[in-house]
C-alpha cells in the first residue's frame, strides 16, 4: 500500500461504499464498523439496464446463427436469456456454452437443463477461459456483454481470427446520487472506473478536499488519478487483499489504533 499522505491524515469516522448493501449481517464491512466504531453506509454508484429488443435488433446479431455462447458473468446470463425470451428465441439443444467460472456455469441451470448441454468452464479468470477457447476455434461464438467490458476475450478472438459476434445486451450507467449532495464522508470506496465516472456525472464540480478515496484494482486506481483526484487507499495489496482489509489498515494508522 502507498504511504499515507500525512497532510491528509485525519481520523476516520464515516465510510461510503459505492456498492449495494450486503445482505449478510456478518459481512466484513459490518465487522469493520463494529470493531472500529466507524459509520459505514452503502449506495450503488452504478446500475445495470437491459438493452431492449428494438435496440438489440439494430446490432444485427442473429443469435441462432451461432454455435456457442461465451458468458463472463451472471448478469450476462440473465440479460441474454431474458432478451431471448422477449424475442421468442429458443436455444437449440446443441448450443455450446463457455463460462468464465463454475459459479457462472452453474447459474445456467436457472434457464436450461445443464446436464444435457455442452458446457466448458474456466477456473475464474479470462485467461483461463481463453485457454479453453484455443481448443475450440471452429465454433461461431456470440459474446453477450455490457457496453463497458474488459478487452481481453474479444481482443483474443479478433486477433486470432475467430468467427464471433459481440452483442451488447445490457448497459452500465450512472445511478442518481442526488441524495448524497449534502452528505460528506471521510472515505469513499470505489470498485470500478464506472463508479468514478458516476461521481463526476452526478457532481461535475466535485471537490475532494479532505475526503479520502479508496480504489479496488489497477483500472479503478488509474481512473481516480485520471480524474485529477488523490488516491489515498489502494487494494488489493499483499497486506490487504480485500477492500475491507485495506480500509482496516488505513483506519488503524489514521485513528492511532
């Protein structure tokens, strides 16, 4: 973790997490709040909206002309099958599914009988899935995704001459944060560049002042710096593999614990 800027080192009393509130009462954030007597609030800075049938058809992607689907998230699974239902598309029994993880693959059973389907599963990362795709170059893939997505899989498919179609089936957009306009927090925790974008869309004249910013992942950290903001807390790091871990290290330091 980067050294703490002493000029910004003030006691932490409140944290805003830019994600939905965890459903589990024993979440790490709840434990962090209780252990250090810090107020922790949650407010998602981004939301996901499905692409409607009319807009999807403008992409001219014929789902049934493909032999395989690539899924990198449960969101993609939900929106893909919901869109197919709206378009009265029934997936053929010989359609193949390439999933980034077991969790995503198992989620397919919400929509199909998975024991009767050909499903190929990566360990967890995009690179794991790419290694599987290398063994199946003759498929014609459809890649359902958001308007904001990582480049690794589509870049691999394009650079290696795969036959594939990218289908934007949902969009990541800024949430309405107007209720936070008059509220100040000591720390705001971000998890994606989209969260930073939402902050600036909602508050174009945002002044950071003494608010500390925490960022998870290198792309989020870059977005903070590109926006001209000060990055005070970064995760994951060797001594803090999670956001709550990074926040705890910082609170211990600044609150003199």
